[in-house]
C-alpha cells in the first residue's frame, strides 16, 4: 500500500475510532457534522505533528503568525468559539502566549482543546442547536449555523499551517476524508 493511502487510512480509522468512543450526540446537527469535525481535527493534529520542532518558529513574513502561533490559534479559538456557540460560555478572548513552549506542549494543547470542543458539541441538545445566538457581526443565527464558522475557521488556519510546511519543502500529511 502506498504511504499516502496508508496515512489516509490511518487518519480515517482514527476518526472512526474517536467517533465510536464518544457518547451519542444530543442533536441531529452534531450527529450529521461529527464525522466531518472528527476528521478535520485529526487533520489539524497531523499538520501540527508534521512540522519539525526546529521550524515551529517559522513564519513566512514579519506580519504573519509563526507556525506555532497558527497551531495555538487553532487550539484556542476552536474551544473558545465552541464554548460560546454551543454552551453559552462567553469569555473574554485571551489567547495564551506559547512562546518558548516545545512542539510537544503545543500539540498537547491542540489535542486537549479539540477534545474539549468535541465534548461540548456532543453534549449540545437539539433544542439548543436550534436556538438563535448573536454572532460577532451582530446578526442572529441558529447555533448550529454559528458552529459552522468554528469548522471553517479551523480549516482556514490549518490550511495556512499546511502552507508553512510546504514552504519548507516538507511534504504535508495527506488530507483525510470522512
């Protein structure tokens, strides 16, 4: 089996195992989106693990985040936004500074926050998914629509981090499908 197919299979099986281990989602939205979310979070972890530790401070320009900052941003905002939109846990935005932290610490932070975000999604009941919440633009949207932004935001920053890997002539991890 080619390495790319093998890696894709591993990512898929990891997502299936994570999905099977989670308690039953409380809303239809989460039942529908969870397989996509699980693969997306596994893809983010694969990207975080693919960059060598000595390149975690790499950034393509002075105005860009470092690779480490991209990963910490994914970790922080995925949980922060999910807390806000799935569980009404509104908190001031206060992304931690991971300067000087190791690759292992950054990856562990990402893994832990994505796990907590997944737990919040799974616990959100159907009635709550259908409620409206005010989003940053001031618009009122159903929670499940606001939560789509969390997935989009994660994918956006994962793609940026993936590009950093390519800019260093490193083959990025294979994209996993659900």
